[in-house]
């Protein structure tokens, strides 16, 4: 596929390379849908830029604050889980705290434990964590052809995320015979980013990515997009070639300079 051209859309209806939800046949069961007060936000017209550098700059300027906001929400939840872990270790975890903890466990698609142990928190914290901004920005640019693809423009879906319920999204014009997937539609880009992070955090296809992230945490290092890209071999049918392409985009566009979330004052 190559790096999407910053000057033109590769195809008006290009098939996203992503394709897989946490399971190839279902959406994340615990994803929290937007409230009734839905906010619709059109995507900026990135086709107006003829200069490649200006298009890339406009794309990252639009995306980065939204990436930080989505990661902030996950980080706050992570801090909450860590606080519960401390309370558990001190023997002061209240019933109200347990109820909130169980809600988070269900939200992240894990089975409720019959008994809370330290491993309960270990398993949960594997999932409740941020995704490096550099990785999110590179994938968004790659999957959406710098915000110009049909699915980005009409569905605010910059990550090629599929769905399987009839009418849940946009039908690819070149969908293979027998395929029933659609490309999910979001009300706004922020919602799509949050869904992408949730997908990465619970999908079995990304177990390796989460293991790499946890290993960095264990070493008291900050996970980087270049490192975690190794866990994306199942994001695309292109496998390792896709990983190499995402890493190339991170390097070429110096995406490691972007803050992952407001609570983190360091870049990649």
C-alpha cells in the first residue's frame, strides 16, 4: 500500500487495512456508546491542501489534541485502578470500591473474579493503559489517507474499524463476495479515537502489543510507538509489512515528539 499520499486520496473507496475487531465476528461487548447528547463534528476538508507539508501539519494539529483527550480518560481510569490496588493491599477496599472495580473489569471485557487478588489488578492494568500518540497518529494517517478517504470523510472513521451489524456503517464498494462487514460510522473523530484505543486495549489480536507495553512499565520506561508497533501484525492482512510501514511513518514525520496525554509531560 505504501505511505498514503499527502496530496491525493489513493482511492475514493479504499478498503481499510485494519478490518478486525477484537474478535473477527463481534464488536467489543463492553464498549460504552456515546450518551443521548450526541455531538456531531464534521472532519476538516484536508483535500484543500495542495502542499504536502501543510496537509500533514493540519492533520496532526487537528488530531493531536483529540488523541491526548482520549488518552487522558484512560489514564484517569488507570490511576483509579492503581488506587484500588493500594487500598486492597492495605486491607481497606470498601464494598463501594469493589463495585466500581467490578464495573471497570466488565468494561474492559474481563471475567469477574470469584475472589479479588493482586493478579486481578495485574490483569486489568494490562488493558487499562494509554496508547502512544505517535502510534495513533501514524495509523490514523495511514488508514485514512491523511483524512481524505471516503470512510474518514463520511464516517469520521480514521482507523478502518469494521462492524458487523447490518446498517452499522458504510458498505465498502469493493467488499468481497460473502463478506458482511461494514466500516463503522462515528459521530465525531473523538469518538472514533476512543473506540480505537479501546479496541487495542481489549482485542485478543493485540495481546502482544499489551505485553510489550506492560514490559516497558515493569522496567519503569515509557512505551513508545516504535516499540508497540510490533504488536500490530494482526491489525492488517499485510502483517509485518504493515508494521514496517507504520514505523516508517513515525520516523519520517517525527511523530515521537507528540505528547501521549496531558498527564505525561514527556514525548516518546
